[in-house]
């Protein structure tokens, strides 16, 4: 408080002033993101081929919650509750999962370029999901695709982790090259599944491969909800240790972090979150890269804000992205994955250039 | 720098929270001017957190008496990549002394330090820390007993300097000594002269500045055993002296300090004891005046040296014997020929 009242010319003791200032910014960012998310959710619920005014959306939601309001006519009620809202909820869940997974993965690898899409985790999870679709597996009912995506995703994270590390560190080049190899292999497997699939399955697979939320239903929401919520709930508890891991593995251990256990826990969480997102929405890239980066620029690299903040930011980005995908080329619909890829790739390119400049080359 | 060591080490003797929180409060009075802007809110948060159930109750370390063995290696053998890097090393580290590890490149200094830090599992022999085999401690318990400065300071993300130093306090979270956090961070930053760039990101610092920030983090951890791997390597003359003075102060306050050094002059001037490593064994171990012997050093470093006392202080000076053409004019033709 005193720091704010002082004339800006006098340098304040930075050691103690910094957390206060940062605390204020954290609050502002959190409130801003929450407000943006709420606004986007309401807009998404109303905007579309069948317009529902904002007042009606609020009234219907109030009505269902037993807080007054009123029901809409049958078409509007059906559009809102069976088409729009599951899609909004799914966008929020998938976005939060991807954003959070990105932040965790960058922390675990100690590398700002790690992201489920870039290093092939999404593609790996997709292999499981496509396999389940192509082979017509239904052994776990609604959850079959999610579980297959999780198992394949987990196997991929472990593989990438084992392949890209040496001497307790992950070099950027090794990580990206490993990602290329994993993506290529996963792509080939998906191609193989498509080759053996029938026409109906191929349509389903291709559509889903481009990344889309168009097939959102409540059962789908339910199918990913446990995975996503579990992952999102567990992740913030590791924030403090992730901060310490930034010092490197040994120094983190010197500060009392059980590095092995932390790593295993977080890899499981990343696989869980990625699988949840991929199973329902297909491969949506760059959300997990873009969101943590922007937040790190805005509020520093501390994981206590970054991990939950990236979940929130991811939800905002995907809710906005899905709204744009539905409305930009109406009545046609852009695939969401294509949209995020279009916007995310240039950002990734810029990030690569910046990292390279900082390191003074890859060598 | 006021010696906070004794206070820090006596406070937790009774591990009941109220005592631990009142004892340091009186001692940090000179520091509060630095930390005066600590907001009321964060104080309230600390209070609130103290009410929450502790996740795990770890036994806080009791301070070692001066001269007590804090860590030791016995018959230590460490093999890395099939090669024995250390073989039959026995050494004890005592509270209240600065022990310098010196020796040529590849002699095993860093490996010995890593073994004493419980980073490496010995293939034979044993390492004890605080009287217990190193492998028996949990990571969280060890972190209350020893702090380690790695040779190269790295950081994956651009944390501000103040936050990096604060990371050193992580092991004490949830213990009675959590109350020392602010004072420990402020004192460590003052001791290493890094306050001027407390707000800058670590990645924007020069090599020497990074090394000092890393040292500040280690000092803030306030453990009874300090293991420093070449803390002076990247530093200028002033800060080399400063770092070893800090080591001396910590030892005077009752801590045990092990420091890997390349500069034999620094070792001679500041260490209580010097251990010379050579080919994975200890070639000599004792007070600098005995160990820094021209014959031993010439053999170990494969470089003829002469050792003579400083004319004023009497501290041994180690100087390589150099061919000095400028002093021997009759040698000059060989340099200028052709």
C-alpha cells in the first residue's frame, strides 16, 4: 500500500514491493479472464443460425435453476439446451484442459516450447481415439474413446519424455525433433486406421481430426468431465514444486522436491487433460502454447498463477475460437483446429525465432 | 553483516511453534527497515496459513555443536560411466569450519561434493549426513540440513531475482521457521550484493550476477551444512573475497561450509582446512599452512609451483614457477630467431 502512495521517482525496496504489485496484477487478470469467459459463454449461447436474445438466455438459465425467469418457446429452448450450451461447456472444458496441460508440460520439461500438440501428445492420443472409432470399439460405452485416447496419450508422453531428455535437461532441438518423429509416426498410424475404416467412419474421423466441437452433446460432456476435472483439480497443487523445478532437477531435489514423484504425477495429469480434450474435440493445437506464454509475459513465470490461469485463459481462447469458427463463415463452419492452427503457427514461429536469438543458435 | 547464524540455529531447538516465532523476531530488528513494506495482507496470510493443518510434520534439525561431525564420507567409492571417479575417500566435515576442496580438473572435487550432498549413490563405502546414512533421509528432510550451490546456475523461466532467492526458503514452508523467510531472503541478498537487481529477471543477468543470485538462494536456505561448488568461478576480485568472507561468517556462526575452489590463494587465506584431491583420492588434508606444500602441489597439478608466506600476513602464497624470458636476457635470441 505504501509503495503505491510513494512518488514513483524514489526506488522502492524491490524485494518486498514486487510480490504486492504482482498480487494486484494477478487479481486483475483473474477477474478479467473470468469476466471474459462469462461474456463469451453468454454470447456463444445466443449467437448462431437461430438467434436467441441475451435476455432470453439469462431468463432460461434462471428458470432451469429455479431462480425465477421463464422458459422459452420449444425451438429456442431446445436449441439453447441441446445444441448451444453443451457446446459452450465443452469448449470451456477442452480449452481449460489444453491450456493447463500446456503450462504443466512446459514446467515439467523446463522448456517453453513444450506443448501437447507440438511434441506429439495430441497426435498420440488421437491414435487411440481414431483406433477406437475405426475398430468400432465400445467396450466401455461412452468412455471408450476417452479411455483409448488416455492410454495412447500416456504412452506417447512417456515416450517423448524418455527420448528427449539427457542429463536431466531437455534441449529445445531434441524436443522439437522428437515431436516431429512422434507426429509422423502417429500420423502414419492414423492413416492406417483410415485405410481400414469404412466411409461413414472416415467422415467421422476426418471431421474430428481437423478439430471441432460441432458434435457436442451432453453425453460427450459427461464422457470428458471426470478426466478434465480431475486433472484441473490436481494440477494447482504442484505449482510450488514446478517453480523449484525451473532451477533444474538437482537443485529442486536440494530444496526438498521429490522430483521423480512430481514428474510421474504431472505426466499422468498432462496425459489425462490432453486425452480429455482430444477425445471429444480432435486435435486442437497451439492453445497450450499460446496461453501460458501470454500469461507469463503478463504476470511472470510463477506457476501458482500460471497453472490455474492457463486453464482459465485456455477456456477463454477456445470459447472465443469456437464462436468465431461457427460465425465467421456462416452458414458454413470452420474447423476449430484449423482456426487455432492458422493463428497459432505464426506465434510459434515468432517464439522459435525469439528462443533461437536468446540462445544464440541451436547448435 | 550481522551474524544471524547463531540465532537461526538456536531458535528451532524447541520445535514448538510459539517459541520459534518469537525468538527470531527480536534478532531481525535491523532487517525490518529493508523489509518494512511487507504488506499487512501478506502478514495476515502468513498467520492464516499457520492455522492450517501441516501436511507433514518433519523433525527440524537441531544445531550441531562446534566441531561436531555434520557430514562424513568413509571408504567412499563412486563410479561414473564405469570409471571410479572417487576411490577410498574418507573425509569429515565439522560444524564451524570452512573446508576447501582443491585439486586439478577431473580430480573428483565436484563428485565428492555431490556425494556429500546425497546426490550420488556410492558404489562402496558410505556417506552420513547429520549422523544418518545419506540415503535414509527423505528429500524434504535433507533440504533442512544441507544447501548446495551447483557449478552452473540455470533457470528455465525468467523468474525475478527476488523470487529465485525466495525459492531457497521452500523447504521451511509449513515449519516454525517459516517466519524467518523475509529476514533470511533480505540478509542473503544483502550479503551477496544482489539487492540492486532484485526486480530484474534472472535471465537478464550476467554470469557473475547469476552466480551471486544462486549463492543468495543457497544462503537463504539457512542450513547447517553448505556445499558450494566453485562459488567464485565467475566472480570478480571483490566478489570472490566477499563470497569467502560470507563462508567465514557462516562458519563462525556454527555452520559447516565445504567449498570447491580453484584459486589456491583463496583457499589458503580463508579455509580452516584444505583437502587436496588427486585422481579420485585425497592426497593431503589439513590446515592450509601444512597442506599447501610446494612438493605436493607440484606433483598433483603437474606444474612446478613455489609456496612462500605473504610478507605481511604470513598466509601461504602459491605461485607457478614460470620461465621468465624478460628477466633472462640471454634467452631472448631463441624467441626472436628467424
